[in-house]
C-alpha cells in the first residue's frame, strides 16, 4: 500500500523534527521509513497507528551517540555515526600507521645526515607545512560557507584538530636533532600531520561530490 502525498509529508516533518538534514542520508532514511510504514499498513492498520509504531522503532537510530574512532567530543545521531565509522575506519588505521611506523623504524635504525642537509629539509618542511595549513584553512572556510551537511562534513570536523601535529613538528620541534639525526617523535608527528591533510582532502572531495549531485537533482 503506497502512502499518500500528505502522509509522506508527515514523515518528512518527522525527519525535520529530528533535525536530520544530512543530504547524503536524508532521502535514503525517508525511503526506509516509508517502506516500513507501507509494509505494516498491508496488515490492515491505519497510517496513524503504524506511523506511531514506526517512530518508536526508529527512535534509537536518531539517538545521539559517539564513537571510539572520533572521540567523545564528537557525537551525532546513530545513523550518521555508523556510516561515518564505515567510511573512516580504514583512514583511522592509516593515520595510526603514519605515526607509529616511522617512530618504530627510526628507533631501530637511526638515520643521521649532515647539518646542512638537515637544515635544508627543515626549511622545505616549514614551507610545505605552512601551505598545508593554508589548505586546511580553506577547507574549513568552504565547509562553513556551503552550509549543507553530509556524513563527510561530520568526519571532516573531527579531523581538523589533527593538523596540530604539523605545528608541533615544524614550528615547535624539528625533524632533525642538532647532530643531524632524525627525531623519531617529531618525524612521526610530520607523517601523521600530512596524513590528516590527505584525509581532510579526501573527505572534502567526497563532500563536494555529494553537494553537487544533490544540487543537480534539485534542478
């Protein structure tokens, strides 16, 4: 049994009351709820009866929750967080590896270069890091400016603080010690910081793709 236009509007109003405005999930969740209602109505129940029951079933999915992968400071509805975890899980382990592996490698096999070469590398990293921080600032500005929410914009907001590793490694510390030996900790910070930039770039691109697709579908 298909819902009437008015009944579909009631479901849309329910989603609006939950402030569920993630454009990459909204239509999918709307279809799921409508499908649940239609299936129950086939048993002879009225829309009002079924809708009340379905809202109770879906309440747990809209409950605020957080995840180990993003930290307790970042929470959203269970639907959003679950999808975000699926999209981000690989990158989380990539991020850990980017820090742990260089540190472990340099602890076992120290690398030492001339002081002049070390200064050149530090100078390059300083300039490159500054450009990466500008790029992250650009992404933050665009996310704020675009307004539309997606699962990818939620992921992005959880990652911006990670660029502090670049600041620590280049503006506070140094990849090389005074004797030209690579500093394992700060080298790990640099690798982790650049990985965060890559992660932000990846999910910013995904966010833009969803926004563009959504705008085209509305025209």
